[in-house]
């Protein structure tokens, strides 16, 4: 047992002597790595971080939230959204419209040093955009928009601009759809209004012919005719018989028009309510998110962490030196055996 421990101590001692004999190579490569790390740390462009925290709104429709009598829990304009709403907000933030507007507003092609004449400029822009601007959902179902930029003021401006553009782009999309819905309902309202006017004109003509209220008139005429027959008033009997002829001729169309006019007027009330809701949605500028924290210019750089760069470079150089020594030793053994 003692001999085994002694063998291990000798092996460890031999390894130390082996490395000590090559200390100049190890120290030299390690120093070169450290120097390269220092140079690299100071050559890397420092980036500053700014971020905006947003909660999605649970509803984006003014008509449902304020004008609908049968509102539900998801129609509260003050309620915060859930995970599904957060995913929708994230999808909007990743849209090409927002990226293109941010690129144009802050000239990101120049900021990221992308050649505007390059055939791969769009791909390069997308990759640079993804590296410097990220969006993620937090555990609280909020959404964080994070921007890295060499200029701290520009980083905060980009983050706030993105937050503002969410409402702008979302509203434009919703307004495009709402305007089409409004035109459809408006067309139906105009058509129905024309039909109601025609039915009202027909009813007016029937009233001029003597049919004012078919059911009431029939009931009253029967009473008066019975009384005239009892009295033996032939003139009255003949007059009511003539009136019954008018009712018999025009009573059916009158009843049909009356029922149809009632139904169409009721339908018109519903359509006008929908038209009002569509108008509200089309004119709405209701925010689609709640901004918890707006971005502020950072007074401390986010990256690079210079000591970490130097440390990684130094350790990497040390490992490289050890690897070179191992390779060199094995090569010598192979040549000696060969």
C-alpha cells in the first residue's frame, strides 16, 4: 500500500518536473493569450442595454368592451392579458412591419455596417437585428423588449419606438379589417333602408285605398254590419259590404307588408347597432398593451465584460500550450518507436 502511494507521488512529481522543464513555452503562450484577450476586450465595441416591459391588453375591440350589452370577462379594457395574449403580442413584435420601420427610423443598415448594395443585405440585417434586439415572455406573462446598441440613447429610443409601433401597426391591421366590415354592414343598411322605404310607400297607397289596420277594421266592420242588419239599414249594409270588398282585395297584401315591415324594421335596428360597433372599431385608437417600464439610457455598458474576455483568452492559451506539449511529446515517441 505504501509502495502504491509512493508511485503516485513520484508520478505527480515527474509531471511537475515535465511541465517545469517546458515552463517557458507554457508561460509564453499564456502571456500571448492574455495580451490577445486584453487587445480583444478593448477592440470590441461596447454595447448598452435598454428594455421595455409590456403587458398585453386582454381585449382590443372598443365595440365589445364598451358598446356590447352582453359583455364578458374578456371585454374589460383595463384587464391584463394572459399567456395567449402575450404570444400574440410577441408575434406582433416579430413582424416584418415593425422591423422595417425601426430599420428605416434609425438607419440600422448604417448602424450595423451592412452594405446596402450587397445581395445578402436583407439576411444580414435580419441576423444583426436578431442579435441586437430580442423579445421574450416573462414568467409573469409580460413581454420584454431588449435592445443592445453602441449608443445608450439610441438603445432606449429604439426600445420605446418599438413599444409605440406595436399600437400603430396593430391598429392599422385592425382598422383595415374593421373598415371592410363597416362597408359590408353599411351596404346592407342602405339596401334594407331602401326596401323599408318601398314597403312604407306601398303601405301608404293601401291606406289611401281604405286599408288602415286590417284586423281592427274587420272587427269593427263586422260589429257595425251586424248592427245595421238588426236595424234594417240597407244603405249602411251596402256601404259596409263595399268596404269589405276593399278589405278582401287589399287586406292580404296589407297584412303581408305590415308583418314584413315589422321584421325588417327590427332587423334594421340590429344592423344599425352593428354599424355603430364597426364604426367604433374603425375609429378606435385603443392601446393594445400596457407599458410597465419605458426604456431609459443606460449609464453602464452591458458588454463586453473585459475581465471575463481576458480570463477566457488566458485560460484558453494555457490549455492550448498544454495541448501542444502533449502533441509534441507523442510525436517524439512515435518517431522514436518508428
